[in-house]
């Protein structure tokens, strides 16, 4: 999820396109907002970026039978594997 400071940038860039940037405070908030947006707008595709957004968006996409495209960025980071031998 992008930093909150990027919201105005994305809103300006995407203002003339049929895209929606969803900002949220935590994972449950994200899941709820994606779910409500997808139902309200009868979306044809959900596109997410990153592992967490991708995982949560997959739940919504599977339940609603909507295609989901995930673009992964830096999915595997050293800090995720601390303590693994």
C-alpha cells in the first residue's frame, strides 16, 4: 500500500481514467473497501500491487468471480525470512 502522502499524486494522475486508488488504515479496512467498491461498481477486473494487497484482493476476487491481476513488487525481502535456516 502506498504511503498516505501519495494519495494526492495518485488522485491527480488517475482523475481522468476509470481507475480508483483505495487508501486504508489496516488490512481489514482494505478488505472491506475493496469488497464494497467491487460490488458497488460491478468491476470487471481487480488490479493490486504487492503481496498483502494481492492476497487480500484475491479473497474478494474469488468470492465475486472477478479476474484479479497482481503485480508483485519486492515480494521476497530478507526481513521476511529472519530466523529461517
